[in-house]
C-alpha cells in the first residue's frame, strides 16, 4: 500500500514538472516570438510599409542621421521611440496604432506634413531621452564656439528648450529650414521692374498707391474716415476675455492704413538698403545720407519666411523694434509720416462700422473648434473662411492677400493670417484708465511689451474677434536665439506676427 502511494506521488510530481517545463518552454517561445515581432516591426522597412508620410524616407536619407562622415545610420525607432526600458513598448503601441488608424481611415494626401515638423508638434513623436542616449557629450572637441554657446544656452533653459528647437531637421532634411546665420537673406530682392524716383503725391484724402523711391515696390493704402466706435467687448460677448473691458467710447481721427500687412517685397526693400551689407552706390545725395543714418536689421537666424515663400506674403519674425525702424525708414523715403497703428485705430479699422464679434456674420461659438461636440462634428467654417486665414483653412502657414475678401473699409486680413503689432504698450486694464469716452488714445505711457491684434494662421476663431487683444512675449520669442546678446531685430521663436502701417494725415 505504501509502495503504491509512493509511486502515485512520484507520478504526480513528474506530471507537475512536465507542466512546469512545458510552461517554461511555451513562455520562452512566446517571449522569443514577441521579441522577434518587436524587432521586426521596429525595422525601417516595416515602419515605411505602413507609415503614411510618403516623403519621410527620402528626407531621412538626405539627412545627417543617414548620410554622414562617421557612417552611422540612425534608424526610425532611434528617434521616434524612447530607449528600451523607458516606455519603449507603450510608445510603440501608441504610435503604431495612430499610424494604422491614419492609413486606414484618413485621406493622407490632406495631412499637412510641413506643419507636423514644427517643433511644438514634432515633440509629441520624438523623444529627448533618445537624443541624449546617443549625444551624451554636448561639448565634443569638434564643436564650434557658436555651437558651445548654443548648447550652454540649452542647458540653462531645459524647461523651455528641447533638442528639436534647433535640430528639428537633422532626422528629416529640409533645405528651407536652417538654424544658423542666414548671410544670403535678402539677396533675391533684386530690381526687375521700373524703379520709382519719387513717392506718390497726394492732394486729397482718398485711397492711393504709395511708391517707394529707389525701388520697384508699391503698395495700397486705404483712407479710413474719422468716426467713433465702442472699443473692447461687452460682458455679453461670447468667449470674451477680461482684458477686453470695460468698453470705451472712442473718437478716432482719419488716417490711411495699409490695405494688407507689410509684405516681404516691401520689407526686403528696407532690408536691402539699410542692413550692414547694403548701400551699393557711393554716390549719395543729402537725402540718401539722411536715410543711411538708419541702421537696419542684421542677417537673420535661419529662414524668416519658414520656407513658405516671400513676395506678397506678410513679412514675419521681425521684432517690434524692427517694425518701428521700418516705419521710420519709410517715412524718410516718402516724406510722409508712417508708423504702427494704435490699438484704437487698428480695432476701429478692423470693425469697419460693426459692433459684432467679427466684421462678418457669425458667432464665436459657431466658429470655434473647442468643445467635445466640435471635435466630433466640426465647427462651422462658412463665411469665416472667406474673410480670415486661420487654423482651419491656412494649412498652418501664412497666405497671400488674395486668399480672403475685404472688410467693409476695403482692408484685407484684418482677421487672421498674422497677428499685427500695435504702437501701444500692453496693459491688462488700460480700458478702465480711459474712462467712458476718449479721443485718439495711445495706450499706457510706458511698459515692456506691446499690443498685438487680429489672430493668425494658427489661431482658433475665438482669437479672430475684433476686440481680442494679446501682447508680445519678447523673452519667450527669443528662447532659441543662441546669440549673446540676443537679436533686437528678429524673433527666433515667433512666426505668426507681422504688422501693417498707418500713414498720418497732415
């Protein structure tokens, strides 16, 4: 009996060991298969087989992560997944699922890939700890002094700067996106048409086309009649901000305003004549010597136009100071008084006689993309899309003036395209300081930042309201400028702000 029990117990133990060994083998095979699957689906070939960005492979092979002197090839997962052991598998599942969904359900031809290369967006699918795994030494012996200053600036601003702010194209080459001094900037501004010898003479208060002497550049100005309006937004206006009130009755004197934002053609005429490499002619009149006293912008850092094109698109990335100097130069060139508009002039001109949220029909609640239901059904885009370049129709870049219709005064792009500088210093509560009624207000007597108005190509419809107001952010807009001291002419981190000019009536 005891022998039988022992034999039975021995058989039971053998079965247990068989199950344990079999289980271990199955687990090993499962893990091995899983690793093989992970490795296979992490190859460049597999990524490219379902990745919906059709040009990513070509751009990668042109980049320094593929074609370099060391012969080291950086693969897709080396940048677009974190290092193993630091959330690798979860990130792989997350990004793979998004790609599979996009390939299956989206029209990939309509995806704006250029916008996705913006550092603020690219950071969502590029990992800094992966950059640091390979680039553990930020100060190699081959690094230039300028590069050393830039890396020191990065280490001192880890909360606001990522590797992508300066190196967004090292993985996917973009010839239009450089992070260095652009010594050749403006060389394309050559004269190909009639060169004007005199500015436009005006004898009455009507619309006119200004000619810039010494160039072939001309631009339209709209006569804005004197009048009065209610500045700011009432408490009843949908989605308003506290800094838009209390409302103020404002009397505005007449003035001329640029029909469009200052274009690249216009700004490059100024840059070519006033930057340190300008003044091609030695024969200078007294007038020219007066203009020569104006020092213009230095060479910019990178490509100010972002590769979107220049021409009649609005000039962007210049500082508020550069815009003021442009107005000073234009005044001396034409003999008229050009300047930036006051906030009151800008809002009066934008409204065009309307006291509604927009100078066109519609409600902010209808047009905004914010809200759960809007994420499912989408916002209304009719009407607003005819008058404004904004997040839902811009392809996330500036557009030419012909993209939209005029406002009631005949001005283009008063809503959207780019935010526009005003002459006023910014203050949250300036309207309460004005009191109930005021004539030609000019803002606070001092300050550190300036008012910007109008919204931009990357703005939600809420920001396009006529009363909406914001401010420059000089420190934030110069975060990745590695120069010491930083440029007073160009913002390294702002590409959605420009300006238009006002001409005073003598």
